[in-house]
């Protein structure tokens, strides 16, 4: 997860890499924990 965060922080989208998990963390209609549970 830390590597994913660093890549996103440097402007790489999750679409740029295979097998990288994508979640919309700015959408507060669903909690982060609920998003993780869905994985």
C-alpha cells in the first residue's frame, strides 16, 4: 500500500500499472474500511 501511495503521490494513476488496486478515497459516501472489505 505504501508503494501505491507513493506512485499516486507522484502523479501516476492506478491505470498506469497492472494489478494496482484503485479506490476513490475522496468519495465519502462509503468509508475506507467498507472499500477495503469489498476488495
